[in-house]
């Protein structure tokens, strides 16, 4: 299938989504891997992880060109090698997504809604947050909270943040797509964020971006 959306959120930011329907051979032919990429690729034992890895590179080439390269810090957080943009990456099941911006810090998360997420809601939902009691909406609502918190965790780029205790999503009416407000509060961070969400088939996708002047 390849790139199913390439959306310019503004003049600085691009969001892309890739649907993995290719096999390993096809994806390998679509990307250029340098030495570090090949080493990382060969280190994965499962085909599914290799497909994810290659889909990220294929989508990045679609968004920014074939010369764009991803590197990782000691915490395995991805960066663009040339430092030209902020970047956030997510994948689940058959979808891969990248959010990148020249001026704004970014965070994105998507999840395939497969599990009974209600059974583990106590691990990430706090008492300030409100979840729909409508059984038709509840699962999606919980997944949106999870994705929103993951996106905020990524954009803050801080270790030691508790998704349940330190990140709160304001109550909102769940629709197929919309906007969310969230807060991150720790000893070092006290910030509010605007997030956007959408549904694609059985996936929940949430992203956020915030202006940040590079020093």
C-alpha cells in the first residue's frame, strides 16, 4: 500500500502514515540503508520488526527525500542525522506514522485497538480523567487517552514521567476526530498542550506539536 497520507499541518510540519502491505524484499528495494541502518536491521530477529524498521525509512524518504537519515540517542530516541527537524515515530500492527517539523517539537502515537484495554485502564487513567460509559465509545476513548499520553511523553523528552500521575487529559467528547487538551505536571515541567486525534479503521492516532525555538 505504501504512504496513505502526507499531510502538511502547517508550513513547518508534516505528518505521514504508511500502511505495511509489502514483503521484506519489496521494502528493501524501496529504501537506501547505510551501514548503521543495516546493522540495526540485521539485529532484529522477527520479520514484523524488520518490516516496521523498513516502513519507517520508506515513509521518511517519501516525506523528506531519500537522503534523510535517522539516528538514535542513548535512550533510543530518534533524531534526524542532519538536525534539520524534530521528529517523532510510531508504529502498531500494519501502520507506521512520522510527524516532523522544522520549528516545533512533536509527539505522535498510534495504536491498533485489539486488546481489552479496559482491563489495564487503572495503569494509565487518573481520577481527574473521564471516560465514556457508552460501550460503543469506551474502548476508543481509552485508546485515545493512551495515545495522547504517549504523544505527550515523547514531546516532553523527559525520563521519570509517570503516564498516570504526571499526565492528565482534560475531559472531552469522543468523535471520529477532534481536539484534546492535556497537561504534564512534574517537579520540573508544568505545561499544557493541544493535541489532535483521528480514527483510521481500527486504529487510534493522536499527535501534538509545540513551538520551540532552537538555540
